[in-house]
């Protein structure tokens, strides 16, 4: 069955430090992968997506993600986090036949000043 | 554009009560979705609609009903509220069913507590 796993429920980093959020997927075909961010009290906003081509994709707010087929991973990175990056982050895979998204459990990011 | 608007923001229900969660969008999107978000569980699809008059079940439809009489509105109905329906509910819309090309636009959510 198609699924997405985000192993880290909660991560805390210091402002200015680098960040990596993990995402592993299970999908039979070439996956279409997404990262969404949810700020407190808000809906989800698309950060970036991967369909094909270059395995390193750039998104908004200085985020990037790397698709690694051999590891079934699509980890999200940022070189230097800002206090405004505190939010919950969701990885998702598109079920292509059904055109539906399957979301991971989410990772809550806390930024220490 | 206001985007996707959900009302109310918060609601407390007693077991057995009913209510309707409202969702409206002003982007002329055909595709609309209802998700619920439970802590540590991500988002689960409840119902979706591909256009006015057409709805279909998602992963967790039990205990809910929807209707889509207009392009703009996609209300979610809880007939007999149960504690298991305590959750945050999100409505989303998009212009196409090709979700790789047409990102979902989410509302700000409705936090529902059933006691």
C-alpha cells in the first residue's frame, strides 16, 4: 500500500542552524512527492514538489528537497532556519490513478532563539 | 480573492448533536476536498467532489455526509457527533484533478471538539 512516513514527530533547532526533515515513502511507481507547511492556525501551503528530472528541487522560503530513489526518501532541507520557520511540515505522495494525496504524520519544528 | 473560507473556526458539540461545517471558495475550482487532521496521524481524506452534483468517498467517510449543489460551496455534515470525530477539519480546492500541476488551496481549518 502507498504510504508516507515521517520518522520525527518533533524537532528543535536553533535559529541560524541547518535543518533536515526526513520523509520516506512507499509507492510502486515513480512517485510524485510534495512538502507542505502548516503555520499555527493556518491551512497547509505547498513548499515544493518533485515529479521527475533533477532530483534536487527548490521551493519557497529557501527550502529544498532531494529525491533519492534508492533510499525511498524525499528529505527537506534548509541551510539556515529563521524563527518564522516554526511550523508543522507534511510530506505527501500523489496516488496517480486516484489523483489523491496521502500525507505523512507530520513533523513539528520548534526554533530556539 | 478570499481563497478557501471555512466556518466556524471552533465548535464544541455534545455527543449525538449534528452540525454542518461550511466551506466556500471563490476561485471557480471544480475539485474540492475535506480532510481531517488528528495529532500524529497526518491528514486523512473524508470526501471529495469533482464538480457540482458529484461527490465521492475518501479514506474515512463514516459518520459524515457532503453535498455539492454549487461550484463554490462544499459543506460537510455530521449527523450524530461522536468523540472520535474530535479533530481539525480542513477544506481544500484545486482547479484540476491533476494534482501534480494544480496545487491544493487549503482553508484555515475548523477545530471541532465532541464531548
